[in-house]
C-alpha cells in the first residue's frame, strides 16, 4: 500500500466532485488532454483547482504515464468517490 506522501500527492484529484473527475477522465482518454496536459484544458474540468490538478497530472506524465493511463486512474477515483457513503448518511 502507498505511503502518506503518495495519497497526499493525489489530494488535488480527490477534492474534485465526481462530475469534474468524469469530465477530466474523458478529456484525458480521447479529448483535449489526450495529447498534452495544459492548464487551459484542465481548467475546463477542474475549475479553481486546475493549477494543482495540472501539476499532479504533469508529474505522472514525467514518470511515464500516458494521458490514457491517467484517464483510467481518474475514472477509478470518480467511481470510488461516487460509491463512498456521505458522512451525513452514516448517522
């Protein structure tokens, strides 16, 4: 399992709402971000968190991930986020 720094690295993605994650995944898979990660392209999905999300995505690209790989990761985060119970529903 990853360490705290690994999960902290994903924090900008974890803050995004499900719809933004789905939009970002689609753009990475076969859209505006499928060729290059640009701040302008990320802004369309991530809004005010675009700079942080762009930085994270670019780090992964520098490590050898393709935009299509990142699309799979982001889509997985969206699914996991949508399945997580809301804290208010637990009590």
